[in-house]
C-alpha cells in the first residue's frame, strides 16, 4: 500500500484530502507545517511514496521544505499544492522546479486521483 | 486617509508657499535697498547736473557783465561821456519787466553815479515805456527809475587799493526793497590813474528768478555771498540749512576752494555734506561762483528715493498677490493630491486584501469541492433532488472560482479599479471594462 504524506496548514484540506486518498486505498500521513513534516521524516523509518506539499505554510514554505527533504533525506518525490498559482513569483518558481503541482481548489475525481495513480505507478514501476 | 499622508501633503504645500514667500521677501528687501540706492544716485546725479548748470550760468552772467563794463570803459576813451551814455549806457527795461541788470552807469571818483538820472526806462526799440506800463512796473519796483545806491565808493576804493585790478564784484548789498550786487570795470587814463568806473547793478531776486528758479522743481535752495549774506532761500528748510552752514564755519572753506578753482580756470568749487535739520538728516550739495557766491540745494533723506519707494510698493503689492495666488493654487493642488492619494491607498489596500481573500477562499473551496465530489462519487445511482443539488453546488463552486480568479487578476494589477465618486457617499470602485477581458487567469 502506497504511503502519501500531506503537508498543509488548513485542517479542512488535510481532512478532506486524507479521506479521499484513504478511500482510494492509500495510506496517509499528514503534517501542518514544514517543521512538523521534517520531524515526521526523522522519526519514521519509512519514506512516503509521494509527499504533497502546500506552498504557503506558517514558518518555512513548501519550496524550502522540498529543498530540506532533498538535501537531508535525498527525497524528491514531492508534488506541490498551491492557492497562489496566479501569483507571478510562485508560478515562476513552480515552473523552474519542474515538479508536478495541483492548483487549489483541488478537483479530486477528475485531476488529483487519476494523476496520483499514474504518478505512483510510474515511480514504483 | 492616513493621517501622516494628510500632514505630509499640507506640510509640503506650506513649505513651498513659505519658500516662495522667502524668495519674494528676499527680492523685496534686495530691491528695496537697490531701488533706493539707485533712485538716490539718480537724484544726486540730477542735482549735480543742475548745480553745475547753475554754476556755469552764474559764471556766464558774471563775466558777461565784466565784459560789458570793460567794453564800456574802452568806449569812454574814444567817446564823449555824454554821448556814450546816450548811445550805450542806457537802461533797457523790457515790457515784461524782467531784467537781471538793474542799470549800467559811469561812476566818478566821488563814488556817485554820473549821470544818475540820465538813464531812461526804455524798451528794446529805444523808446520810453508806455506810461501805464511804467506805472504798473513801478508798483512792484518803486526804484525802477532810480535804482542807484547812495554811493559806490566801495567800488572806487577797491580799484584804488589794487591798481592792477581789472574787475570787481561786490557782495550782496541791501538796497531799498531788494538785495543787489555790483560788477564794475575800472576807468583809467593812459597813465593808469583812476578816473572812475563803469558799473552794472544786478538784483539777486531777479537773478534767481531768471537763472535758477526754472530748475529748482520745488527743491530747497539757498544763495549766499562770500560774506554770509543770504540772498535767496526758497523755504524754511533752506533758511535753516543756510544758517547751520554759516554757523559751522564751512563758508570760508568753500570760498577758499572757489578761489582756488577760479584761479585754475574753473567756474568754481563744489561739494556736499550732511546736515542735521531738527530730527532729520539732510544732504547739502553746493557750488560756488568763483569766490563770490555759493548756491546750495538741501534735501532731507526722507524725500530721497521717493520714486524708488513707489516702485517698491508696486512690486510689494504684485508679490503679495502672487503669493496669495500661489498659496491658493498650492492648497487646491494639495486637496486634489490628497484625494488621489486617498484613492490610491484604497486601491492598494483592496488589492492586498483580494490576495488574502483568494487564498482563504481557494482553501475553503478545496474542502467544499472535496466533500461535494465525495458525495457525488459515493452515492449509488440517481438520488433525485440530492444529486441535482450536488450538481448545482458544483456550478456554484465554479462561479465562486471565477470570482476568485477575477480578484486574483485585480490583485496582480492585470485589471484596474475605476473610481466612481458618489456625492455624499463613500468611494465605490468597479473593474475597468477594457481590462476586464484582457486578464490572464
């Protein structure tokens, strides 16, 4: 069973996203901030198959968290979530990083779940 | 509106007005000094020119008389005295009665005019004056037919004292009703013995009226001889000035300078000094006619630079009006600036707020859409009104998403807010219609 980590400071989003992923057969872990996510990585022996990182977070943002994970744990399977794709600075950073991203509000049935299934299948394959 | 912006705006307007006021005040003060000095210099130049002119005219009047008397003396050597008197030594009185020369006469060693009654009051055609005109003139000048002094012994004595002397000019002499002075040339025989003299007698008042008065233009002026006898003083200021000048001992010094200047072939000496007249300070400008007379113009400083003061007052009025207009314009501009600044601040605040709203709404929509999709996905088959409601909710979510995107375009400046001012109400904005369609989502 694939393990997916969700990092978002909005409890409603964590809850809804978690429910959807679990209903689709994934194992879900969640964190409300970058620091919390880093602590989870240090305490857990198992890496997730994918980490969904919200960009705007209290404290360090999602981009910084991705950099830490890559540097400290050599983990790069991150997918960004953002409500700020309309913001020029955020959009340019997302394009430069060449990582998958979902724009909020999330469309679970038509975008998020189909993509995740394909993404995990390709990475595991 | 931000209180600081309000204060800054008005402070700037006030500062600009104050700076302009300082510039205008500085200009006013500078011009005040400059104009006064310029007017004073110009005035002094005019006074100097006028005094030089008078000095020259007095010089000419003196030497014309000296030349006339010398010519008459030469004629005495070749003419019979009686014939000479008839031909030349006549007393012309022109119909207007204006003549500097009161009379020309031959005087003997006894100092008496000979023949004192022989001179006739005639016109320039050599004919006796009309009795009515003569009577009219005699009302003002009772001495008209007999202007002579009792004795001219002082003339004879002057020539006897100095056998080399070729001319004589007397100080002012009080004659009935007027001051006169006498110019004379000696009449000597071939051996050099003095036989008498030819004199011309002139009235100071007439000299002043004919030569000096046309150029006075109301200034205070006095005329004095070398002995300090005041011949003319146009007003009380002139009388006071002459009195102070005499008391100060400046007269002998001026005459000494005049004598030296005459010896150098000049008309006379000149100078200026400051006098205290009562509470005021006066400027005195003087010229001598050789070492015979001194003519002076006196002016108090309050009167000087009057033209400059008038010009300055006009400038001051114009500057004041300009300043008021500038302050009014600055005030109007500041009001407009603050209103515009106020709107800009409102716009900026709205833009920032739209970004925050967008973030919050997108997160909330994620939850609502997630739940909505979960219902639609998990409900088996058609659930009637519930299924229709979920579809409507989906449509509403999409409408909200469109609104959020519009806010985001606004936040990014891709569309603009247009201010629609409404009288009596707070500001109201709408999206600029031209840009609304052009934004990038």
